C-alpha cells in the first residue's frame, strides 16, 4: 500500500476523511477505505500529528498538485521513489502544477 502513496499522504487522507484518495490505491475499495479511516483516524490523531485546520487545508491543496505532478512524471517513466526524492528538494507549496512538473523534470534529468 505504501508503495503507491507516501506515509504523509496516507495519514493526511485518513485524518481528513479523504476516501477518494485511498480508493486510488490498488485493492482498496470504498468499504475498505472507510474501514481504514474508521480504524486509524483516532490513532493518527496523537498530540504530534494534530495540526491546525488551515495547515491541513494547505497540505491538501499542495498534495493535490504534487499528486498530479507525480502521476504525470510516472507516465513519463520515472518511479515514484525517484520523484519523491526530487520533490523533497523542491518547495512545491507556492508552485502551480506545470511549474512543479518542470522543476521535477529539471532535477530528474540530471
């Protein structure tokens, strides 16, 4: 499961009740996603993982652009791990989707 989604994205999907994000994982349907959320939501909401609502919303928006950029780069033949390593170097917060992809390609092409 974690080969398809990063741990932080998984945790964010569980905390924010994002069933659609979990359904994208192969082998996880709507019922399984709902069960995962039900079982893990309280466990992930420890003092360390509770964030302000604004921070969660920003992370979700960032995650959507980042997720789309990852998908686009995977179509070009790069592995998810390669892409995630590169995205650690890029500040994707304030970038549009196209710019994230351009920056990713710049680093991946090296």
